[in-house]
C-alpha cells in the first residue's frame, strides 16, 4: 500500500521539491537551498568515506550535514550507532559538540537544560538504543522548545515511521519535510503547521 501511495503522489512530491505550490518563504528557501542544494560542500569527501565504510546512503548523510549546517548549532544530540551520521554532524564545525544519548536519557535531559538559549537539535535513526516511549518524550520536548528533530532510516524501518507520526501528533506550529526515508521536523512557533512530502 505504501508503494502505491508513493506512486500516486509522485508528481505532487516532484513539483513541491522544485518549489512549485510552496507559499511559505521559509519552506521555499529550506527546500531549494538546504534539502535540494546541488552545490558541493567542504565536508562531502569525509562524509562520503564514512558512508561507504558504514554501508549507508551517502545522500542521507549529506542531507543530514546540510540541515545541521543550516542551523549551525554548538551542540547536537544523537541517538544512533551510525558513525557516518555522527561524522556528518561533526563536520559542521570543529566546535560542534556531539552528545550521545542512551536509554536512561540523563545525557539528553542535561543537554536540554544546558542549552542557554540555543535551539535544541536531535538526530535519531533505526539504531537508536533507547525505548520508543523515551524517544517520543524526548522528541516532543525538543519540538516544544522550538528545536529540530531529524529522523533517518525510515525506509528500512517501521519503527522510525511510527516515531515520526507520534512526534508530529499535537503539533500546532512548525513544519515537517519528508521523503519517506528521512524527515526533518522544525518546531519553530513562528512557522505555520505544514507538512511537505517531497522527492529528494
């Protein structure tokens, strides 16, 4: 059923991915200059090497880097065993601090409490060694604090698709950008509630 749904919506996803029918200036910029950016970045060579070594998608790792680079935050929370993703996030800046979380989520809560006005940012994927209930609580907390959550590996796992659905439930403001493999949830209260299903 999912494959049929993707086929039926493919034309609309393709059009939106090129900016057609996107009325929000922020969403248009984010789609064209972050998600669909074609120009090379300084860190792609290292990211590509790490992706080959981990046998993960190079395009997903590059996308994660571009999103993190756009927000350019001093610290990022990760719930993953995917070292290519960690390499992509570390490549944003030599000063970027990566905080790994586990099932007791004490590091995660400490991270949120020590942000000092900075926006929270989290990456998670199928390898997250943390229970779904705790992940959902953490994602909702980050979204409520107007942060960003990136969910990877959705194509390979029902778990991450379910987590996305739960994280989005109850959102009244903010935007979601997804291609069925990776999703970016931006919990900014200045943005209207919109969900963009794209082709990238």
